[in-house]
C-alpha cells in the first residue's frame, strides 16, 4: 500500500549576492526602489514540499505516491523522479503553466529576497482522490493551493484514509473557522512552533485542546527538537546534533517523511519522533532539499549513535 503525498512540486533557484543588501538599498528611497544585484553564484534545486517529503520517504524504503500539478518545464524533475523510482502517476502536467518555483537571492548576511510563482500549483484541485486507483494507507496534505488542501482533506476524511494536515507556508490562507474544520477532519496535525501559536490564536483552542481532537499534534521546535501531543501525553523529542549546519531548506519536509514512515510501521511516538528528528539533522548538513543521502544500513547506525537505541522493529 502507498503513502499519498499531496502538495507542491517546485524548482528552487538560489542566487548569492556577494555583498550586503543594506549597502545598496537607501532607506529613505524605499518608495521608489529600483535595484539590481549581480549574482555570479546560482544553483537550481529540486524542491516543493511534496517532492521533498517523497524523496526522503523513498530513501527510507517507503512507497510514496505523489499528487501534484506541474507545468511545461517539468521534464528534468520528471526524469529525476523516474530515476529515484518515485511514482508520478498522479503528477498532472498542465502545458499552459510553469511548474511552481521560488527565486531566492541571499546576501553575505544571510538576508533573503524571494519571489514565489505558484504556476500550476494554483490548479492542484484538478487532482482528486477518486483518481487514485491503488490502495492508500496513509496520506499527508502539505502546502498547496488553498482549494486543493481544503478539498483533499474532505476527500480523505470521507474515504476513511488517515492523514497528516501540514499547513506550512499556507497558514496565512486559513482563518479560524477553516482551521477548526481541518482539525476536525485530520488524523494528525503538524506545525512548527510559530505556526502552532498562530493556529491556537486563530481557533481559540489551546494546543492540548487541538491535540484532543487528533491522534497526535506534532510541533517542531527547531534546534530544540519537537513535542508530540498524543493520548494526553506530551512526548519530548530530542534534537540531533547535525554534522554541519549548512541549509535549513527542506528540514521540515525530511522530518515529516520520518513521521510518515514511523506511523506506517506502527512505531510508538518517541521512536517515530526520533527518526523524524534524525532526518532533519541529516538534511540540514547538505545544501538543497533533496541532496542528503543515506542507506538502510547507515540510517540504522545513525539512529543507534544518536539515541543509544537500536533501530525500532529489530
């Protein structure tokens, strides 16, 4: 049975300005801003939350099934998915659109100026659960168009398929009533600590009250690890010290792949959370969201080294 990964598939174009933005932007001239930055360093990465989650889940030995909309420039990404053995049966190509993409320029102080073009992602609702013909045992709804996220939650709940709802960058799109509905439909909810606070404020519900309507509420806390609220208990998930802190892009997606793997394999929450934490640490040591690598043997050894415990299920 497959794990359905719903969300964005995107290209990330990252450029580095070898200076400081503040030296070239005049504060008293912001109202008539016109600047151009020379960026001799540039790289293009495969990204998007769904693509990133599927990548890490596949490395773990899972069976991710992507559901996303992409554009006429999808060719290189399609070849990558094929090479990785990730099914793209439900990645719909819309030839009149571009694949979603983010253009990021950073300076030497790690400040960023970014522009995001949603492209085909804006039509993600064209994919529907009824189009999926293979058995699905678990799903995740990641950041996507609001319509697609909302409809997908209703579809999965109606079909009785458990799923994680992960607002991510889409959290500004949902008001309190809409968030309460997503909590009502979801089996699990995932958010970082800032997003969790915003969700709590908009819904008027405490984190404990939110968790009471779910099998689990997972709140990531960056370098401090994570909290898993489940069965009236708050599980403290420890962080894993990374070999290097290179690039946080995609760490949350790697973390979520660990959640999916642990849930599918029936692990308890401490073990599931520890795997997720480990994947985040492995990702942050590499540039880009899909350039970290591991094998079944190496991840088991890393788990043992990080937590002093054998790979769960052994």
